[in-house]
C-alpha cells in the first residue's frame, strides 16, 4: 500500500512496509513513538518539493476544494502509476473519488488510514530526509499566511461584511444625530424658543440657526434658500416678540459649531445610505425588492452574513430580532410574537392590524426563498423578487377587500328591516288568538260569625 501525504513543502509518497499493523488501529500510535519505529512501518518512496509559495498555494487550494491539482497529478502519474496494482491511502474521500475517476487508481480512506497519517505527521522530520525542520516551519508559516489571504479575498461569505458595517454605522449615526439635535434645540431654545415650534424639520432648524446666530439678525436676514416664504415671515415676526433670554457671543459660537456638526453628519448619513442601497442591490437584489434596503441589511447584520441568513427557515426569518419576546412567551406559556425586524417592511406596514400576522408570515416565506436565491444562486437579477412581491401585493389587496365585504349587493330583492319583520310577526299572532276566553273561577273562603263559613264564587 502507498500513502499520499501532503506537507507545506511538497507531496510525499510513502510505502507501507507492514500492512498487518494497520489492522490494530487502537495501538497503531505506539509504532510512531520514535523515528526508528516509524521507519519500520513506512518508508519514503518519493518527495516532490514545491518550487515557490504560489505553487504551494495552488496545491493547497485544490486540496481544500477536493480537486486534483497539476502538481499532484504529475506526482501520481510519475510514481503511483508504475505500481497501479497498489492501493493509495489518502486523507480526503472526495479527492479519492476524483483520483479514481481521472487516473483509475484504487484509493483507500478509513480510520486506520487517518491514524497512520497522524503518526506520519508526528514523525515527519525523521521520515522525510533532506528537509530541515527549520525550513518546513518557515514554509508552513508562509503557506498559512498566503492561504488565509486567499480565503479572505475570495470567500463569498465575506462580501456582505460591508453591508453589516454600513447598517451598524447608519444606526449609530441616527442615535448621535438625535442627541446632537436635541442638545441644539434645548441650547438655542433659551435664546429663541419660538423658532423650535415654527421649524419642525431638524436639518432646516440647524441650518437656520447656523445662518441667524443672534435673533436680532433675523430682520435683515434672507432665509429663502432654507425656508418657505410663509415660515420665513413667521420666524421674523416671532423674533421681534421673542421671550428668550440674552446670551453671549461665545454661547452663540458654540451653538453654531454644534449646528455645523449636525449638518456634516446629516450629509454623511445621506451618502452612507446611498452606498448601502447600491451594495444591497448588488449583493442581495431579491431580498431588497421584498423588504427594502434597511430591513434587508438589518436581517443580514442580525444573522451575521447572507449565507447564515440563507440557512434560517421562514419562521426564524419572521421573528428574527424578537428573540427576547419569543423566549419570554415560551417561558410564560403565552402567545409567541408574530414578527421581528420584518415588521418594518413596507408590505407589513401598509396593512391593517388584523392582517399584519398573516402578511408577515407570507412575506417571511417568500423572503426566505429570495435570500437563498441571492446567497446560493448564480444569477444577480431581481426577477424572482419582483414576481413574488407582486403576488404578495395581490394577496394583500384580497385580504383588505375581504375585510370590508358587503353582501347586500349580491341580491336584487328588496330588503326588509328587522323591526318591520318583528311587527308583522306580532300582528299574525294576534289574529290567531280566539275572541272568547274562558273565565277563571277563583274560590275565596271568608270567616262568618259563629262556627259557620260562607263560600263566595267570583266570575
């Protein structure tokens, strides 16, 4: 039996000297305790050294993917083909199938072979002559770095890292913007409180504060680029009768600097949102069509990657983001949540409260298909997502119309009110009653004087 052993320095072919020892799997490790014992079990037949790191990387990549590389094919033709009657022990069963198909060689993979490979790896320095331990260590380190760099560069699982980082940064920017705008409104509100009620848009508020500065400047200020004419006139009127306190120029300078920060972050947030939209349409177009850019990106971020999200069943996609509510419901034996992050999708948002559960369940089922198509499919179009979304919208319209259905239009016969039916029924009962009724006899006993009693009958 021959043994194919892969190292960072090259391919080694060993000849098994005593095949009977392979039958004793549990005690095989004792035969590799020392280099001398190991040389009695296996003997090096041929060693094919790699020319450079590029060749080593190509060979390692082919081995990981279960393919037959050029260098390995060359070694097997040169050495093993001469002894075609011998079996070839290998570590990877998938690679064995490829070798058998391409070179018609009999390959073996078993627990005994795995134990044999472990023993050869322990005594590799003593078995492979002419290759110093220092050189093997340096080549192993270089190959490990090259292989890691290759996996990081070409792994399809890492493409969506940009989406995960972008959506997390977008959420952080929203929190920071809310804090900054709140501080800006409270801070400038001491000087000009009426402005906060007149201008409701946060970005327009900060731009107005940045341009106005002190409220006494409003009368001579042109705000037409920022505000409509009606609101601008209202701001100028409010500035004349404002109840705000006077502040120093240093205070105004700090407030204006804060407004600069808000405007700058808002512009960057718009740019980041456009970037996220483009990345989502490039990586997960069908998912984007089904639930939108933000919800789709949050689903990918919550799962860790698009491939991890594709492994989830539809029910998990439906309640992804509501894990605390789910486990609390299971613990207290109450109803489980109907939706998680998918609640913010436009299809769920535009339906009534009664149908939100149904729509979220149907949307999760179609979204799970779209995710798998994006993650594992070869095409990059969004046709499937558009088709499924159209079906869901038709189903949503049917459910909404079903809820307000009026059956009165189905019949052309005149309708009779319930009150009139009761009156007609009462009149019919009165006609059926007999005119003469039998008189009831009631006996009363009244006491008389003495021991006699008088009986009176009333009719």
